[in-house]
C-alpha cells in the first residue's frame, strides 16, 4: 500500500463516526458482559467469576445492573467530549479491543454454561 492509502485508512479509523460506533459497541458489549455475568453467577456456575459483582447481586440484581450501566454511561460521558484528542482515540480503540475480547470470553463461558446445564 502506498503512504497515501495508509493515511486515508488512518484518517477513516480515527474519524468521529467510527469512534462513536466503537463507543456504542463498547457500551453494548458492557451490557452483554452484565447479562452473561448475571446468568453465570445466578446459575451458580461462576460465583467466583467476579466476587464484587456477586456481592452486588446478593444485595439486588438492580444494584448489579445499575453499577454496570453507570460504568458504561460514565465511559461514554468521559470520552465523547474529548473525541478529537489522540489519546482518547487510542483509548477508545483499546477499550473496543478489551471489551471485544471480553465478549468472546463471555460467549465461550455462555456456551460452556449451557452445555454443562444441558448435561
């Protein structure tokens, strides 16, 4: 690839539209993580998965969900106003990478949990 083509790809990947899409994906993956964690902990398959979240769930499911929702909202609220700064752009991509890998891990745990309960 030429330098111009690489520069166009870089500009596209760091454009505000792509970054807002990534923030939305991270928010949705955060909610997916909450749902899978709730299911794994409430089914008794992974109480040790996240002791803090298990403790919150023992108080109330709504408290657990509220903490996860507030974490997602704060993430968007902190990063969105600074979306043009390069460190924030890199942070958004890193959050997407981490939450994407966490989503795959949760999907793997969900499939294993369903198989364990089915047997």
